[in-house]
């Protein structure tokens, strides 16, 4: 009798399980969105009343390295540095919203929930200035990518140069970076945050074992904190800076310190990713990062009604661009890819590449001609973009499989510049973030006649160093 009942329960369970799986995974291999249907709103707050934090005690919300970075550049803290009011966050949570990202610089929170009306009603709270829908989950998505098999030792699909830099030789010499390295400036003491979609197998491939990784964090809601198991776009961008395998592959700042931060949800495209990016940037500030390299950009989304227009590329409209424009005032340098839309209908740069006081990077081929896919400027308010150019058609990178391969994109030109910025700043630490940015532009081979295809051109980083030291003398 018991066996009969058990058999019946098993049959019923299997039947239900199959039904659920069939509903969850369609015949095309797609699966239901993790956690079910949900919405996200960016809720902007009126003020920071009720906070217990004070500008007189910044050590409560900023690391010593972050504070010293400001002191060194003569920068003062202001109200944007104060954390968002914990009291306001508590009230939002009580009303049914789950806070999944916070921006103190924009004084906003990203709120998630499965009841749209509940989230919309948050705008009725007395301390809420504005509320904007930024994400509606899709009905289904492609299954998450998983770790691929990798080679324990670097494998090159092409012949390896016997030069010290190996396959990194041409891309660093294009920026005249070897001379800075020869003077001993290889990024020591500088901290770079790499913002990307994932760093697959960086924790497994032996060539990455000698990296100075300060820490990792995943800012994309709905995923665990392991940034190493999905997507190798970040693996590739990181390798152009950090690889340190003499005669095989040496990057542009192999002795720098790194934070690996995931901000991109590669399965969907929505303005909520701006909030993830912003949270990572503000985290970078708080832990004392000097340089951020971001090979990410946005203008079109799954929900077309949320798309940006060219008129929005003014450095002020997009939340992500407003935060990017703040970075130099916090003593940090953002290096951001221009985008790969040069051959499409959009053609222009993305956000936050339109931000003020950053280095937006386009791609060139080995003949120093702009890559046809490299996005162009100007910004909507007439500023020159991109700022500078570097190898991106192709760039030698390390994939998540442990192979050295050539790959195309401004995504890979961007970190090459970021690494050299770290070396330059190490060499002239008395300079401010804005002064370093100006030096890099000034050292471009197109500096006298900047345009919206090549910007200020390909920067000569040793020349930038000479400019700075000559003025010092």
C-alpha cells in the first residue's frame, strides 16, 4: 500500500516537474526570466535629510585611499559625497520596493519588484522627486552562458614574437609606451577598476595568476557575486592592460592593482544597466580607485521607447553620463570606449562616452587609420569626440579559453589607453586627473587639428611625460 502511494506521488511529482520545465524552457531553448516577471524604477530623491553621515567624518563612508586621492589633488568633498538617506531607503522598502542599486551622486535608488503599481506609487512619497521606469523583464531569455574549457597555459593562434612584449609589442609601441616602462613606470601603486560584463576564467588561467587583484564585485541584480563564470569580454579587456608574461604577452600596465566589477547584464539591454554601472563607479571611488576603464556604452534598448536620441548626447541627459562627468571632480579618470556603431545607422558615440572630462577612445588599425566601425562625434553640444585612438582593429587579447587571439572593437582600444594613463600618472603623481587628461590629448598626433573621427589622435605617452616634466623644470 505504501509503495503504491509512493509510486503515485513520484508519478505526480514527475508530471508536475515536466510541466514546470516545459513552461520554463521553450522548444527554442529559451528559459523564463530568473525570479519571474519584475520591474525596476529609478527613484530620484529630493534631498539627503535624516542622514547620520557628515562631511566632517568622511572616513565613515570613504576609504583612506579615496580621501587621500582628493587631498593630493586639492579637491574638497561636497554634498554629493554623502550617502543617500538610510531613512528614505527604509521607507521605500516598507512600501514594498527592493532597493538593488544606490547612487549618492545622483541621489537616486534603483528599486525592483514584481508589482508595477506598488513601484509606481513610490512617487507619491513626500521625499521622492522623480520616478522613471527603466526595466521590464522579458518573457524569456537565452540560458546563461557557463564557463568554457580553458587552457592552463597561454596558447597563441599565431606566431609569438620573441620581443619582451610578445604579441603586445605593436599595440604598446603604437602609444610609445615602452619608453615609460623602461623608466620603471609600469603601473605600480596605481589602482584600476575594470567595468565589464564578466571575467570568465581569470581565476583559472595560470597567466592571470600574477595579477594584483584587489577584489571583485557583481553589481547586476539577480546573479551571484562570482564574476569569473560568465562572459569573457572582461577577460579580454583586462588582458590588454594586465597581462605580464614576458616574450609572450605584456600589457600596458602589468604592475597595477585591479578591481574587477561586473555591471553589464548581457542577456537584456535596459537603462537599469546605467544604475549598475553608476553603483560600480561610486564603489570604485569609495575604495580608492584611480582610473576606471569601461568598455561599455548604451543608446538602444530592448524597449525602444527608452532609446536615447542624438540630442541626448550632451553629457547631461543620461544618468550614466552625469555620473561619468563627476569623476574628475572626485580625482579619478574615466577611460571609456567610443562604441562600434560607425558602420551602422546610429554612427555616433554612446553614453557615457558623451560625458565631460573623460577620455573617450576610438579604434585604429595598424596603419593608424580609424577603424570603419569606430563610433564618431561630435556630442550633441558640439564637443570633440572621440578624444584619442588606440589599436582596436585588431587588438591582441586573451580569451576565456586561454588563447591569445586578435579581436576587433573600441572595447579593446579603451583599456590600452587606460593602462598607459596609469603609467603616466605614476610617473607624474603631482598632476590632477584633469591635468593628466589634458596631457594625453595634447600628446595626440592630431592635436593641432582635432576632428570627430580621430579626435586628438593617437597619443604619444612618452611625449606627454616630457611635456609634464619639462614644464616642471
